[in-house]
C-alpha cells in the first residue's frame, strides 16, 4: 500500500470524529473566547470521543490568555491538533521483537468480533516481511470458527499454526506451541485467546492458567499482552481496556476497524486515560492494513487542520 493510500484510509477512519468536531467548532471563528465559547469547545471535544481529560486540557490552554480573544477557527483547531499530538506521541510505540531467549510470546486478547484474528494475521505478515520467524497458536478453543479462520490466515501468510480441537485445553495447546517454537528456532509466537466476557471469572482463570504454563517454560513469558479494540464501538472500547487490564495485565493496544464507521477519537481518550503503548492501527481487511501510526498525522486529521490546509 502506498503512503498516499494509507493517508486516505486514515482520513476515512477518523472522518466521523473529525466531521463531528469540525461541525461543532464551525461558527466559532469570530466568537470571543469567553467562558461560554470555551464551554462549547470543551463539549464539542467530548462529543467527538476525545475524552474529558483531553477536552479539559485543551480548554485550559485556550483560556490561559496566550491567544487573541477573537482567535480564528483554524487557530483553535491548531491548538486542538497540538494537544492531541502530545497525547498520542507518548503512546505511539511499535511492537519491538527483542526477547532473549526466543521465542517472544505475544498473547493477543479482545472480545469476539473486535478483529482479533485478522489482527493476528496482519501482525504475522508484518513480522514475516521483517524476516522474523513466526508461529501462530490457536488458543481460542471456545469457537471452532476461530480455529478455522486462524488456519486460513496462517496458510495465506505462510506460517505454521499449532492448534487443537474445539473445547480443548487452551493452556496445553499453548505449552505445545512454545515447545515447537523453541525447538524450531521461531522468533515470535503469537497466541490467540478466547474473547468471551460473559463469564469474566472463567476467562480470568483460563488466562491465568496460560500464564502459569508460559511462566514454567520462560519466567519472562508472555512478553506482550496485546488488546485488540474495535474503533466502531467508541467509548465501549474504554470499558474493555478496564476489564482486560484486570483480567489479563494488558501491556499494549491495537485499534482496528478505523474505516468510515469508526469513532476514532476514542484512540485519544484511550491514550490519555490509560497511557498504554498503542502498537498499531488497522484501516482495512488486507494483510498490510495494520501499521504503526504517526501522532502528528493523526492529530491533524482529527482536528480538521488537514482539511483546512489541503
């Protein structure tokens, strides 16, 4: 995918947030930045899924007296862009493969339907393209469809998959996968896990068992616990972070489904509230549609600066 097409996809992924924000800021260009106008701006930011913390900080910055009281709309958007960039640049951290001894074990977690399985495939493709040896493990034994889908992706990407039967012991399958990965000199083992939250205790017990098994093989394992979030769910993504932090000890995030239906502003709210590394964002269904992001580029798109200066 070219950089221009990636940029166009980003524009689509954050359009819903950007359009809402631009619409709410429209007409403020000639307005005085008095308390009433500042309240409107703060409400517009919150309504755009950017989160109350970011909105409050932008309001404070606009109110600090450093700006003309009849600031133009572009000037307001530039401040919004700068503050969003400050939040995102702290968390824009690509996944590093640096474990020794190998393999580096990456547990991938997330609710069913979040794009977890396709994200695993995209991540595997990215790592293979970087000349890493990759193996997948079908640790979500709750759904036969998940095992089959992962097998299809493994075949497509050209990497081995360790799998068991539906309803099998996930920890046992993970144990076997680590043994195979170690014996064959694999660099990275990516483990799919069950995404059901209907019974949080059952999920917590299963993940704890997987962690114990991994710990017996390598005390540093799992090296990463990556939570996949669906951008179309908006603020619900934040509650998922809360639950999975408790259940699984999340170390980083990937946000998927940044298409025209996404509420991409939640990326900013998640970064501000949880300060977890955001390793990549997904903008489509193709194998190369998952990439690290540029904080400045995303901030300019969300704030609408990009639209005004193009």
